[in-house]
C-alpha cells in the first residue's frame, strides 16, 4: 500500500511551528521530514502573507502565529488562522472524548 499523508507540507510546518515556536530550521526539517530549503521556502510563504512573524531572541528565532491572519485561498477564504485552530482543537477534543476508556 502506498504511503500518503492527510496534511500538506505547509500544514505540517505550520502545526509544528505552532507547538515549537523556537525550533530551528533544521529541527523543523527533521520533524516534518523535509529539506531545509523546502521548509525555508514554506516559512517565507507564511511570513509574506503574515501568518507567521519571526523575531530574534538571543541566538534563536522565535516564530509567532498571527491568529487574526486571514486565509486567501478559496477553501478558507475570509477565515482566520485562529478560527481554524479552534476548529481543529474542537475536533481533537471530540475524538478524545469519544475514545474508549
């Protein structure tokens, strides 16, 4: 059976950064199984559309998600990153509540 994944590479990077805001580019790359260059490109995409803001803290970068950022793609157009996060958290909570004890 062929391997496949539900999430796009952009989603994998976004979720990982949300949970690990001080992760290095290399740490992100290893976690999502992508090249450093691919992850760098995705992070630049996010910075260009203001989904993520990067700032320097000492020797590391700290990335912050802008939960008020609005998606432009038709499937989520007009929705914010925060709305998506709440929706995903609700699904996760429902799944955990439904799991057998």
